[in-house]
C-alpha cells in the first residue's frame, strides 16, 4: 500500500501527574489518578530537518547511536496502525530510514537519526501515545542486545529493588550511545534519585522531544523491577548541554 509523505503537527509539552508513571517536566505527587496540564509557555524546539533538505541545515552533531536500537524503534513504528506508520516514516528523511534499516548489528549511526525519529513519532502520536510508545521501546531495548546481559544481571541480583538498580542506568546508556553525553546518578535518597546527563551534543538539551521521550524510556526500569514510580524532567540547560531527570518511586 502506498504511503504518502505527510507533515505532522507538533505536540505540546506536558506535565504528567500521578502514579501511572506519566512523564512530564514537573511533578511532586504520586496520588492515584492523573491528568495532563498543557503549558502556556514553552521554548520552541529546534526546526525539524525535512526529508527534502536533510543534512544541509547544520553540521553533524557528533554523537552516535546503536543501529540495532534505531532498528528496534522503527520496528515498533511498523507495528502501529498503518496511517500512523506512513505519517511517521514520511516525516523522516528517506536516507535516514534506509541507513537504519540496512545497519549491521555493530553499526553506530548519527544521533541526528535518533532525534529525527523521536520528533516524528512524538508529533504524530501526541503526549499519551508517545509516552506509552517509548516506555515499551525502553522495555524492548532492555531485552535485546546489547543491553540484555546487563539488565538480566541487574534483575537477577536486585529483583525489584529499584533503589539499587538505578545505579546501573548510566551504564545502560553507554551501551546505546557514544559521544552523546555522560550519565551519572547525582543524588539518591529513599524513594528518589536524580540522573543527570552532561556533555550532550549541541542542541540536544533544548530539544523537548528528546527530553520527554527519554523520560518516558526511563520508566522501563520501573516496569522491569515491578516498581510504582514516575519520571520527570527536572531541569535542562542548553548552554551547559545537560539535562536532569528525577525518578520517584514508592
């Protein structure tokens, strides 16, 4: 069936509240139920590279992402309803899709491909569906090479102890990305931890699609440890090229 290239409208960043683990930019409670609050003022995301001029708007960012991870992302896109699949793939540059599909198992691809895919998915699916999409993607990534061995070890040793498992999250990101920031646990107390990534490639820290979808992916660690929790974007600095994520659980 023919897929037409569509121009998807951008999503509006949101605040997630509640115990279902809805990602957002600020939240201080884990009360039952949740709601979405639309923000009145948010910085505009960087312009999305269109398929017609991909690769000509800016110099390469330098970061690299595992090809198998991006393949997994597109496989999940392929499983969406046909209209969503066509719209998302149509919003991604043809050469990026081809490079992802054809990447070998040890290949590293430009981080621009990752950013472009995230924007296309988030814009098409909207906040709720995008959030669930990236939670599921995070769980899938934990079950696949190259993260499978690490995650199996964490689950075997710590079971549902998210307080101990969270210390391994920075290691997991080093298996998926290269020259794309350094992850550390900067703070941890009972029921809460802060993860910070520093040294991000230029522009990534101010990309609201990247920060929100990564926050959603972090929820995978709650699922694999059978923990009730939430992740929020605590702060982001484009100038300092860093983002902090707050994890809370009970």
